[in-house]
């Protein structure tokens, strides 16, 4: 992309603040943010957000590494986790609550979908925590869900943003314009 995604402006906040705020609004109280590159800046930006941090000393590692580092800090009392990439800052609290409610109704693995396209955040029941700790980096989360297709509930949600990340600068500008009706403020 050519820019540090978590700290890009997103409305009146940054991308990471928006992602964390959406989880909070959905009543997710225990949030672990995995940081690596420029982690000090993210920790500073979220210093009042009541989140925990896991440190990935190799930010170029596969996403599976960051997932395992985050999972390593999940308290024993929790029966499920949401995995929410920071570059999905527009996922509504309602969509997140729907995913959690689907788990509460008995689903073990929940993946939201919009227009038949899967997205984030995904929810994983405790019985799969060990697998997340040793995810194969070659297949990652996508491979994990493919392996457990029969146990995965694909949940239609009314939000195109579950499948909209920001891999390119144009993706960021387009998402910001769609969500806020204007271009982002100057960086």
C-alpha cells in the first residue's frame, strides 16, 4: 500500500481505533492487539483503549504467526475468540453481534458472508484453540476453515464491509469514501 494502514485516518479516528471501537461497541471487552512493525506507535495510539498487546517480533511473518501469538494470550475463561484483522475498520457492531449470537446458538465456527463472499471477523470456539496455536502458515486461516467446512456456519450479514480490506491505496480511499461520503483528511 505504501502507508502504515493501522494509523491511517478513518473518519475522526485511525483505522486501528475504528476496528477496536467497533469491537467495543459490540460488547467485546477483552481485546488483544498483535503488533509488530511500529508497534510502539500503535500502543501509544491505543493507550486509553483498555486492550492487551501481543508482540510479533517478525512482522513479515505469515498471519498464522500473529494469530498464534494472540491466542497465546487468551485467558482460559474464554470459550470463543473473534479474529478481526485491523484492516477491516468498517465492520459494524451489529454484524459483530450477529456473529457472536450465531455462536451462542450453537455454531462452533462462524464466518460472515456478504453476497456469497466470506469475510471477517471470524469466530472460533474453544475446542479449536490448540489448532489456532499451531496453524499451518502455508494455508493459514483460510485453510483452517476449509478443513472444517462441515463445522463452519456461513452467516449472511448485511454489511459489504466484512470482505473489504485495504490492500491498496485505492481500496482505502474507496472504503473511506463509501463509509464517510468524503475523502480522508490529509495524512
